[in-house]
């Protein structure tokens, strides 16, 4: 054995060679199979003291190491530790007493100093832990629960409430399985209570977000009743919020107060918020005194804008004028805690400073500050408009007091807006003169206020049809602020009414360039293109407007009208169907649908929509006339009687409707009722030739004695009519002869000029707008008798133009000229949706509790 023992030589420089080699002696995993080792453990052999005398220390140098066993080889079990200096795989280990470890005076064979053995390459990879143990399985399950909670929260932030609830439920199921596993393995004391709390809290929140309030309350109860959860009492605030949403206000107050009792005074801000909620609940149930108590405490401890506004509402509800004034003063003195706008103005020409200011000018913090300031201005404006009419003897004095208070506060710029609201209040009270006077006071103010006031004045004068003044103030508003879209729209309206449509279109386009969301300008531009006959461009405008205002009935009507003008009946019907889905009780839209279906030849659909229109508006003569003609054409004269009687009530001076009633009686075989009706008509209209002819015919058919009297009256009336016509004819001839003589006297002095004939709507060279005339079925029948070819070729001829069931022309009392039974009906207002909208000052959010501002109103219909 000794030949394998070497002393450390100085030429050897690898001091730690052999330490990384594996010795099977140290293999502890095989000790169970080592017979010698097991024998030593069971007997006292393994507990023998070491024989230190037989094993000299390593300090001995130069002599061989001996053992008490001589040359006898020891057992493998007794060789548990190798001897010092023993050779491991042929590599010698130096004696540590000869020289310092890691130091060599001679660097031979290119060796380097590497005491840590880094030159031997990376360490072997770590052994992976086995996942088969119960503890590892539970840890993996715990990680999955945390991942599911996170996924649920992320889904909720994206707005996917259903997915967030499913993930929360799945997390709850896995957490309960984890608890059962710990109980089965006897490690119940290591249950993660924080994980259980997170799972239940997230599940309750997701139930509440999905409006599943009973389930949310039950889950919150599980958390609150568990004493092992610390600070679970704070969740009673969430439970109170759910009761508030359910309008269970007594329970909401109870839980808010329970939560307030469990919160210490150190959490002042949280207590203030809970008390604010309590005050809001008291307002909801009408207990204004209790609400005032809570809100006044908040305003004394930590005043804020919302609480001050709610306090004013409570004082307004109980009618306390003085306290309203004090609360308003407190409201305008609440500090907002935001920076001044001057901070974002470049102070000098320093480019670095300017870049910093540009970077923070529109950052999220500045946006939040602007939103906070806008909210404060909204509450102050609304509160002022609310209390101004009641805090003084007149609303004007109340507004003046509010304006004075605002001028002394940090909201000085709101004073002008309050003055404009004062003018709008005058308008609501129909005091137009005072409104105009108030608005005229702003002509010398700064440009922004002057432009707003001039815009409203232009709108007012436009409504009063004083187009010159409207144009003047529209120009004034444009001078004060050329980029004011409402002022440009009003200017375009004043040009529109003068029929200069091209120039009006330019103003509307400029308004849209300044503000692409100005719907009034876009609507009026579409009307302008429609007037100019540029239907494709008008259609494009209204389609864009429909994308902005999805449920605007006027826009849908204009689209249907354009498609009808483009002869695309199917598209027109489609848009009208969308229109009646928004306004199902609009009689005009229903009647238009009936007209389009009638033109397509679909009489049943036309009858349905005409009948619906008659139900909602039984005074439309066109609809009444069509329905009566429909029943006559379908041989139901008895049903047509009620419609003609309705027409006779609406137009009692028109004999034609009463004649139609009598004719329906006669056609249905009720001759006695027809005779009575004709006699009544004769008493009201003794000069009606048609009525006398009907009487003569009926009396002769029925063999009555009055036939001679009615025949005599008929001859007398006919002679009177002939004389009247002769007088009118002779008068026309004499006036024509006089004009010819006057023109002949000027022939000698001037060459003959061919003068075109005057059109029907020209008077002395000036065009006169004639009212639109809608022809009745009776007129159309008269036309068909002379132009049968046109009637046969017209697509979808109106049913009301036929009246085949009426008596033929061979019957003497119905063979009258249609000129005597004039069925024309003139709409005095004309088409109501063709008028341009008028834009005024933009409506702002502070008008929540007020009516619409002038700028958002349309022209009255």
C-alpha cells in the first residue's frame, strides 16, 4: 500500500487534483445494500473508538505510514475514509504542511492559477425536484388559483364581465379542492387564508359587476362572518353599495353606518367618503334634514365640490334662501388643488423649457386637472341656475347676486356664462325683448363672449324671420371668432333663405372644417345639395350624419326622400322602415310608406300603412281620401262612408265630401238615407248643380212628387250659372281687347318684340312661389278620361286615381265636370323637414338640469 503514497513534490502545481473525482466509498445511496456497513451498525464494531496511535498524522514526513493490521487488507466497510495522501486514480495529493495551498513557486507546463477549478467547465445541472409529492401538488394548485384570479381581474378590466365571472368561479372551485387536500394530508394549519380571502373577494366583485346582487351579498357575508379575516368589516361598504343599487335605502344606511363604526379616526378620508354616501342616500329617500347634517359635517372637515352641490340641493328642497346663499359661497370657495394655466405658458425663449412645457401640456395629469375644473364649473353653473330664481324676489336679481359672487371667486370667467344663461331664461319666459337686451350687453366684451352672444342673437332674429338682423349678428359673431362653427352655420342659414345655395354651401363647409362634429352644418349642407339637385353629394352628407346620429328620425326621412328622388323605391322603403322603428307613431312617415307601396302596386301593404297613419292622425285629408277610395274600389261602400264623413267634418264648406257620402249610401242600396243626405246638402248648398241632379234622379226613380220642384230649381240654377259664365267671359274679352289696343299704339314707335307667354307662377315678371297642390283621386279620374294612354303607361298608378266603383258618366246626376268638385288640398306649411337647422351657441354639460340651449334647437316645425 505504501508504494501508492507520495509526498508532495515541489514540481507538481496541480494542488487540488483528485478532489472532483467520484469515490464510490462516499456513495450513501448504496449503504442499505452494504453488508459490512449494516453489520457494523448492528454490532459494537461500528462504535469502536478510533485507534489514533496506529494512524499517525499528516505532519510526519519522510517515513512510510503503517497500520496495526500489517499487510492484511482491511474490509471494505472499515475503509470508510481514505487515508491522507492516498492516491485517487493515480493523482497524488500534496502534503498540506509542506507549502501553502494554492501557491506554487514554479509555474511549469503553462499552468495557470485556478484555485476554484473554473477551468474544468460548468457544473452539472441541478436535479429536478419530483412533483409527485403531495406538498408539491398543493403548491402547483395554489399557483393555478392565483393565475385564475389574475385572469379574472384582467378580463374585467377589458369589459368581458362574463369571462371574468367564469374565471372567478373556477378559482373558487380549485381553492376549495386545495383546502380539502390539506385537510386530508393533515396540514390544515398551513391553509393560506390570504388566498381564500382573495378568491372570495374577487368572486363577490364579479357577481356585483354582473348585476347578480343576491349572490354577491351572500359571498360578502361569508367573508364578513369569518373572524379569521382581518379588516373584513370594511366590506360592509361594498354591501351597502349593492343595497343602494337595489334601492333598498334603509339597509344601505345601516351597512354604511356599521362600516363607519369599524373605521378608526385615523382613516379620515375614508370616513368622509362613507358619510358622503350616507348623505346621498338620505337625499334619495327625501330626509333632507338628516342629509344636511352629514353634508355640513363634511363641508366643515373636508370640503369638496360634490358635497357642496348636494348641500345646495338640500337647502333648495327645504326652501331655505339664506342657507342656499351661504352654501353657494362655500361652493365657489372650495379649493381645487390644481395648477394655474399660466404654468403651461412658455415664460421665455429657452428651447429646453419650451419642450418640457409642450410635453406636459397634454399629459394625463393636465387632462385630469382640466376634467376636474370642468366638473367644478358644471356644478357651479347648475347650482347658480337652480337657486337664482328663488333666492331673490325676481330671477334677474338672483342671477345678478350669483354673478357678483362668482366675480369675487376663482371662477371669474363663469360670470359671462351666467349672464348668457340669464338671457336664455328670459327666452324661456317668452320675454324676448329682455333677452335681446341682455345679449346686446356683450357686444363690448371679449371676443369669446361676444361671439357666443352674437350667435344667439342671430338665432333669435332668424326665428323671428328678421333675416337682415340675423345676418348682421352672424357677421358680428364671425368677426369676433372666425372659427366659431355655430356663427358660420347661422351665416349660411341667412344666405340659404335668400336662395343663394352655392354660397350657403361654402359657409357650411367652412363650419365643418372648423368643427367636423357640427351636425347642424352637415345637415344643412345636405339640404343645400338637395336644393341644388346634387343628389349624390346630399346622400353622402346624410349618410355621414346617420353614422353620427344613429337614431335621428329627420336624417332617416331625408335619406328616404333622396332615394325616392333617385327613383330607388326599395331603398326609400327600407329607410322609412328604419324610421318607423325609431318613431312608430309618426303619421307622416306611415303615410309616405303607404304612398310608396301604392306606387309599387302593393295595395294591401299600402292600406296597412295608410290605416296606421289614419289611426295616429285622423285629420290628414290625403290619407282619408285614399282610404275612402280604397273601400269604394273594393266594393265596401259602407266602410267608405265614415272616412268621407270625417272629411266633411274637417272641411264643412266643401260640398264634394258630403256628395261622396250620399253617393256611398246610394251605391250600397240605402236610397232613403241617400235622399235625406242629398236634401241636407241642398239646404246647405242650394246652388249645387250636382246635388240637384242627384235629387231629380232619385225622386224620379222613387216616384216622389218633389221631382218637378227640384227639376225647376235645377233649370234655374243652370241658367244662373250660364249667365255668370257669360259675364266673366265678356269681361275677359274686353280686358284683352284693351290690352291689344294699348300695345297697338306703341307699335309705330318700337319694333315688334316677341314676348314669351307668362308662366303660371309669374306676375309682372316676378316669380311667385306657388303652394304645392296634392291632387285628389277625383281630379286624377278627370285626367284619366282625357289622357287614358298616360294612365295606362304610368307605373304603379294610384288606387285613388281610379274610383271604378263610382257611378259612370251616363248617369245624369254624376256626369258633372270635375272643376265643380275640386278635390285639391293645399298644405299651408309645405314640407316640414326641408328647412335648414339653425346653430347657436354650443350646448355644454352644465345644462343638465335646464332645457336645451338655443344653439342645439332646430327650426320650429
